[in-house]
């Protein structure tokens, strides 16, 4: 079982991972370490100070004030199940240690990730540029405190909201949607001649090729590139999805907090950037580009179908697909990674939340292209078989796509609304 499996099984099926229970001793040890520091008069960011540019302002038990300060931004509604995903992602990152959170709050977070409740949840879920996600994290924490009827212990605010769990959760939704869309595309593509050599040994590619391999039926010596050998597109798609899942697994398996509490050999509270992660941004950007590519490939399939079957009702399909792709091109624009916020303290950020939402928007655009071509496709491959061949967590967790579709729709709608 991977950390990503744990998160999805908790948030979708209400199963608490054993690894999270086993982490309680580590959580308690880190908590004892930071409390010793505070008791001996050490200055610990967020425990004995305000945060951001006001970290020179000292005080104790400021958590409720800090939470109120961060409840800003345009609110959108998401399904309660997405709130559970946020809690599960946070629990996975906390279980690795280093935050100093109280054991009681840690247990409450786990409980909120596996407990099903009714109704949507409102918050500024997209109000972050990727430096600790503290604003959307604060809206999550507010809902947690209300739904769990829980009050914070000293320092629990900074332990709860500091970290990359909101953008990681959106990255998980992006992975699930992109995985499904890639499988849907691969069901439609032309065959790969079995004599074409395998270009990559990336996990899953051989299984996918088995479903695509057949003898060539081309009637021309040189068919169009998009029709004669799709193995380069297959290779890119399988590799990109696999690397995105690895980047998410890495986020869930490493500490993400500020300050980072080091319990041994000597207790310390370290200012660092464990919540900043450009690897996921890079993999999401690669996924964005890959999806745009397969959208263009589908447009070419539509155009070739018109050439093979020139009928009036087919003329507009390739043009509509092209209009969709022209609109989606804006999603590929490069993000900014620097700006002097919080008095210059936060001057770099990873933009992973924004790029994750762009992947969801691109999925919706490419899906429209696929829906134009699906009725024309002559292939009869199994979607379930292709999804299974791609492998990864999306092929292992039952019912995951129903939830992913709900989460994606809510986030896309929210992005457009704000």
C-alpha cells in the first residue's frame, strides 16, 4: 500500500491506515520536544509568535487570533468528500512527523478524514499561490474545529495550516482525472504495429501496447503521422502519468511543515521550506502539456475520419475541436514563481495549486474533443482493461472516479467564479 492509497481509502472508504495509528508515538515525541523548547523560553514561530511579517510579535495561545486573521478570500463550495480528502492528505503528511502538532488534534484530523457527513463545505479553497497554503488551510481548519467540536492547543494553528496539503489534494484530483482521460484516449487511438520496437520500458507501457498491438492495415505507403504509429504518444502519456503519481507519493511521504520540529538528538525548531515543492509543479505542467497533445491528436483523428467518410454532418467536428484547443492554449502560459509578499518573507512559491486546477480545466477541454470523436471510432477496446493496463492508484481504488469527477467539477466551477 502506498501513501496515496492510504489517502484515497481513508477519504473514500473510511478506512484508517495502520501507518497513521503507528505514527502516534512520533507525533507525541515531536510535541514533547516543541513544548520543552517553549518551556525553556525559546522563540518558536507560530507557537510563541505571530506569523509572517509579524513574527517579532510575541505571545502565547494566539491560535484563535491567527485563524481569524487568515479567513479571507472568495469562498466556493466543494463536496464534503473533498474536505475528507484534504483531511486525509494532511493526516498523511503529519504522520511523517516534524510538525509538533498535538496528538489530540492529529487524531481529530484522522477522524474527520474517515467520517462521512452530509452537505457541501464552503471556503477559499483556491486562494493560494503555493507557499504553505495557509489561507485555504485555515478555512479547512475552521470547518474541522466546527465539525469535530474541537478546540486547539497552543501551536496547533501553525501545525495545521502550514504545509502543502491543499495543493497536494488538488494534485491528486488532477492525477485521477488525467489518468482516466488518458485511458479514454488510448481506447480510441489507431493501432500500433506489433513490429514497431518498444521505445520505453516505463512501467505500464508494455501492458498498454498489448491492447493496441495488431498488424498494420494501412492502405498507403506513408499514412499521416497521427495514424501510422502512436507509440510516441503512448510512451509520453504513460510516463507522464506515472511520474505525476510519483511526485504526489513523494509529497505524502515527506515532512511538510514550518517550523520543522527536530526532536533528536537535541530539540530544535527549524525554519525551512519543506512545504515548498517544485517537483509536483513540474509534473503537473508536463501533464498539462501531455493532455494538450492528445487533444490535438484527437482533432487529427476527426479530420482524417472526415477524409475517409466525407459527409456533411462530419464537417464541423474537426473545426469545433480546433476551437476548443485554441481556447485551451491559454492554460499553458508560464506561471510566476517570485513576488515579495508578507514584507518580503514569502518571496518564492511553487504555484502547484494553480497548475493543478489548470490540469482539471484542460481535462474538461480535451474531454470535449474526445466526445466529438467517440461516436466515430471503429475501435472496440475495453475501457476497464485500458485503465487497468495503465496501473497506478487510479486502477486500484474502487469508485474513485465518481468522487474525482465531483471534486473536479466543483474546483473548475470555483476557479471560474473567482
